[in-house]
């Protein structure tokens, strides 16, 4: 049986607390590989959700953000979908470059890429999806 969770929320940052509780409950229910694994998953997910709300949907509460979790045989896949045009991950300026160190933003994708094992994107007219995968330990 495939274990999944889907949450649709309006683009409001305070709702992240509710998503975090649902994430914790789901991860506990599927016995997902321990505290450290769950911590790093949430680091990536939280950054993805903030980007979707702030940048993808410009904090317009009438635009939804969809969050999916799917348990795979070897790990977990997370998807965050917004109504924006998205970004090309290869074109994001390196936040560790000297000229970017003092910028107040631009580190989110670095956190996502370091927290997850694989990160990809999918664009369709009117939506952008960030797909993140985290392997179970030992896989």
C-alpha cells in the first residue's frame, strides 16, 4: 500500500505551523527513519514552502500551495506546488560567493539541496513544482 499525504493551504506563512504538525504526525505514523532524518526533511520542506508562498504565490492568500508526501521503497518524495513561474535551479546565484554573503535572501535552495538527496523541478503553465527526495539511511 502506498502511503501518501496531501495538504492544500492558502499562501499564508502562519499556516506552516499546521503543516509541520501534520508532517510530524505522518512521519511518526510511517516510522520514517528517525529524528535526524525527519529534521533534515523538514529543513528542506520548510524552505520550499516559504519559497512557494513568498515568491511563487507572492503571499496571495487566494492562491493555493499544495504539499505532497509519498513514501517510496527506498525513501520519501516531497512535492511543493505553487501558482508561480518558478526558477531555474542552475541560474540561482551562489549564496556562498563573496558578493552574495551579506544578502538577506537567496539561501533557501542551498538548504534544500543540502537537506535532500535529489531535487528537481517541473513547470506547467500556471504552476511550478519542486520535487525533493530523501533516501532512507543505508540506501
